[in-house]
C-alpha cells in the first residue's frame, strides 16, 4: 500500500506541475538589442503616480451632489491632458500590475509562488533604462524594481512594512507619508548641490506608489467613506506635488505626468480576478509631449461610462496597461524595455508626425527583436527536419515590412508608416505566442499518456486484488517475457537521446519518460487484462454500454456545480449563497457558535447519564471545548467591534485566537475512541477555529456538513448486507481502535464503487459548499482579522488554506468511520477515488485555456488545479484523518497511542 501511495503521489505531483510547463511558462526572452527613438524627446523627466487599488469609476464619477471627488484630476481632463481607462490583465494583483506598467509585459503565473513580490524571472524595465529614478511608497513594490535594476541609479524611500495594517485607524497616512517626503526631498535638494545636479539631468523618473486607497478598500470596501475620502486626499496630494515640481524646475515645461492604478477592486473589497471593476483603472496623463484635451460630439464605446461620468464631450483614449511603458520611454527618450509587449499609443503624443512615426518604428523593431530571439532559440533546440517556422512572418517578410516602413517615413507618409508598424507588431506578437506554445502538443500527449496509463494500472490492481474474475485465467497464462522489459528500456533510451540532442529542459525528461514504467506495469498485468476482456465479452452489449454511460455520467455530473442540487438537498442552500459581494454578518457567526454550544450541552447531558470510570475525564474535555467555543464567539464579536471603531486588533484577542488554533489539534486526541464521541470532539474543536476564520453564513457550513456525515455513516452501516461482513456491529459500540486492510475478508462489490463516488462528491461539496472559490477575488482578508491585520501574504494564505481544509478533514474523518463500519478495503477504495478524480482531471486538462477572457483563463486553470489538488491532498488528508480518529492522549500520565 505504501509503494502504491508513493508512486501515485509522485505521478500526480508531476501531472499537477505539468500545466505550468505546458500552458504557463515564462514568456520572457533575453539577448535583445536596446531600441530607442533617434530624435530628441519632448520631456526631460517623468512623474508616475500609481494609486494602488483605485477603480476608474470611483475617480471619474460625480458624487450624490453632482460634485467631483477629484477636482484637480477633473481639471486636468478638461483643460490640460488626455484621459481614458487603462485595461489591466489577470491576475489583478499589485506586483503584476506594476510590472505591466513599468516593464511593459504581463506577469507569468509562476510569480504567485513568490507572493507577487520578487522577480521569478529577470526582466528589463523603464526604471532600469533611466539615468536616475527616485521612488517613494510601499517596501513591497519599491524593493522589487530597485532589486532588479542594474547599477546604483535607483533611490527608494519607503515606510515600514508594519504600517500596512488593515485594522489601523487611518490608512491615508500611507499616502500623506509619500507626499510629505517628496516635498521634503525637493526642499532639501535646493541645499544639496550634488542632488540638485542629478535632478536637473534628463532621462529621470519620479515614481510615487500610493497604497492608502488599496488598504482602505480591503478594510472598509470601495463604497466606504474611508475609501472615497482617500481619493480626495490623493487628489489634493497630486496638486501639491505638481506645484512643487513646477516651482522647483521653474515651470520649464519639460515634465510629463502620468496618473494611473495597478488594479481596481470589487465592491466587496478584493481583487485578483477579471471582473471589470478590477481590470478598469484610471489613466490620466498631461505635461510635456502629451496632447491637450480634445472636444468631441460623440464617442462609441461598449460601456456607458461616459454618460455616467459626464465626460462624453472629452475624447477618451483607452490603453492596455502594458502600453504605458513604451509611452513613458518615448516621452523621456530612453530605450523601450526589452521585454515590453506594449504598443505605443501615438494618438496621445503631442509631437511632430516624424517623432510619432520614428517612435512607432522603434516600438515595432523592439518587439520584433523578441520574436527573432524566440525563433532562434526554438530553431536551435529543434532538429532541422522537425522545425516548423511561423510562416506569417518569415525573414523576407520582416525585411520587406521594415524597408517599406522606413521608406514611408522618408517620403513623409507618416500615417502609413505608423499603420504598417502596428501590423508588424501584431504579427510579431502572434509569432511570439506561436513559438512560446511550440512544444505544447508534444508535452500534452505525454501527460495524457501518463494519465491513461496510471488510471489503467490502478484499475487493474483493484481487479487483481479484489475480484474473482481472473483467478482461473491467471494460472494458465505465462508471465511476460524479457522482451517486454528490453523493449521499454530501448524506447526509454531513444527518448532520452532525442531530448538530449534537442537540449530540452529536465522537466521534459520526466513528462516523456514517466509513462514508460507506468505502461510497463500495465502490460505486466496481461493475465488480468485477458480475464477482464473475457468477462466483458460475456456481458450483453446493452448492459456494458449502460454501465459505461452511468459511470461517465457520474464523473461528468461531479464536474459541475449543479451536482449539489441533484445529490444533496441539505447542502443545496450553501452553493447558492453569494460567495462574493456580501457584507460580513457577525451575528450569523455568533449564531453558529451558539448552535455548537447547544449541541455540546446535549452531549454533556448524555455523558452525565453514563456510569463508568471515564465520565469525569470526558466531562472535563467537553467543558474545555465549550469554553474554547465561548472564547471564539467573544473574540469574533470583540474584534469586529474594535475594527469598526478603528482601534485595531486587540492583543488579547490575537493571543487567544492563536491559542484556540493550536489547541484544536490537541483536543480531539484527548477524547474517547468511541466512533461518535471522537467525531463529535473533532467537530467541536474544528468549529472553534472555523468561527474565528468566518465572516458570515459560512460558519454554519461545517455543522450542516457534519450532520450529513453522521447520516451517511448510519446509512452505510444500516444498509450493509449481513452476507458481506462477518459481524455487524451497532454504530454506538464501534471504536477507532484498529483499521487493518481487510482485503482477506471480502471482495469488492458495486456498493463500494458507490462509496467511492460518495467520497469524491462530499470532498467536492466540502470545497464548493460555501460557493465557487476558484476565483482569487472571492477570498476575503477579513477572515483572518482575528489572527492578524498587518499584511502578510504567506501567513494570511496559510490561515485561509486551513479554513478550506477543515471541511475536508471532517469528510475524511467520517469516511474513516465508513470504512470501519462497512469493513471496506482502504487501499482499493483509495485507488477507485483516484481513478475517478483522474478522469475528471483529464477532462479539465483539455479545457485549459491561455486565450480569451482572463476570467475564462483563470477558471480553466482553477478547475484543473482543484481536481488535481484534491487527489494529491487525499494522501495528506487520509493521514490527518487517521491521526485524528485513532490516536489517544491522556490528560495526565503517560501518553498512549493506538496505532492503525
């Protein structure tokens, strides 16, 4: 069993990681030549304001009195510059948003492993190309670009990380800190000759990162007074900074300004997914090189924002977030970031047509350089007779387009040159995508081969170990000859040589070679295969097709959210409840806690009626667990009120929360090993922690789920035929004292397949029971406020993960009881569950997208990851459930343990 478990875990870890090699590898290449516009730039310096978490609608809209929240920005839009919406990409997080703005490319998924903080892959950025850059703001963002820049020309000034407190009294101080320090900086520069000289050079950038709006949005929601007031403070701060710079530089007209945001925010105060409220951010630019406002009579957009914001007469110029990087590079005359995929928005530039055409030509050459490097890398790593080039952009076509564009510029046909350069950019981007996905089919084929092989092998193991159909056949058929093993070894050597010649990454060896031992193991079970085929041939075709369709239908139904309605009316209400957009309801959390106390009182009453030596020990344990529940209720209520009053997280509440979390792992181990007593103890201990991590109706979910689990245990035990087991016990008398694999006692029955389906169903219900949390933005940071309020992505993520795992643990503990009451083989059932999950995973593997809307892309990834994670975590959860149900500690004296 251990060998099968390790092999299965290894294979599924490989399958899980494969999508990041097949679908989501880093798009970056290196080795390009820097490209810059060979004409004097319109600006000597640029100021970039990034209001973290600012939604476009909250900045542009008028309040209930018809007044603007940002009079300075509104004045810029109407009298000084250009404006529009910057469309961001998923994931709408701070790091990817800033990378898109400053480096010009959209972050790859691998950055999530570093908490969106550090550089997973080295890349070039605008800041790296400047002569000097000064930054003020959050340490998370500034350190990222300062660390990635070459030389010592980047000067970062940041506040302490502990200032990013969601429970703080006033998060606007994060922005006023930036504004005050910038003003002090320019004031001090007048008396510092060295600094004064640097500030008067060209090709310099000032980057102001404003985190207050994002912090207030998380803590109070974007519709709150705090969020909207923060916008006013930022607007006033912008006005002061612009005035300070104009005064310092004598109003020389050589400063360009850009005000935008890295991402927006949902109405419920989160971000990360692809909702328009998250992807639509403001974009306002003015100063040197920027067009003045253009009055228009009518504009056509797919939305109704212009009418809502009363800006229908001022020309709106939307951009993609990555387009901001080449715009900034063109304005101050530095090389375009080498990895940028943005297209220069020439319509925003207030410069000569020659400068626009030359800048667009530079943009096209810069992106074409990436295409050429990517093509060369792929061509070099592929055997000549196997290489298939991107025909839409051959070498001759590249040369022709560049020559034609240059000719247009010489003939002063600037509009034609710009149009041709845009065409070249689109072709180069398509070519980049083509070579980026060049090996996708080859890798996907090998992964699917491994999936099918493992599923077949697991099925054969079940049949061989627990069914009678092969016992007569296996004795007559000879074992496979050495030719089989030699053939697989030869194929493995040829594959390894093929990969070695092409200099493939080491992961390719795993994907290509892993299916070989799996299929070798399948073919070694030839007698089982023959027996199975013989049996299937004896079945009437209609029966066989019926069973197959029923099995496929069962797996596919489990893949959809409607399965909750069809299979479980008791839990049907939870998936239908809103998982996002809801306000915290602390009274539901308190109500759930009171229900736990009520149930505990009933159990205590039943314990008091018993007359045995363990009553006092059990009574003490129940009272301790009830005390833990009471403390959880008090902490949740007290923390909620404290944060509403902006008094932060009380230290005593924080300490008690961590103590309750730690004790929840120990309390169940002190309870008796009687089935009901142990499961109830696990429930109460889990609920104490779950209450601390809840903000509303989800606090009731583990209670309802546990009730269903108790019903399931009784149902399985009561419906078990007497002929299947040797001795049928009452549930009340069963103890978690042993859990041996009882393969020797009975074979598998069709009911066991149903139990495997039930387990997969309940595991899915445990995950989706409080809504589809496949989207990043459905995680509410308020869930962890009883434990910490200072931003810490790893700690917050770990607490949220534990909240997700608690319902899983309850299901697995109940399943341990089902195995015990039905005398079920844990090994075979484990393999059946994995097979069902693998079929679902293979289904979602083919549905993974890296194109279309970003919401669709994120959903397709999450579906596959969820199913694969369930398979992988099943091993961990099984071990956790066995520990919680079979281990026994003493309140005093020597610890004691009942091994399984």
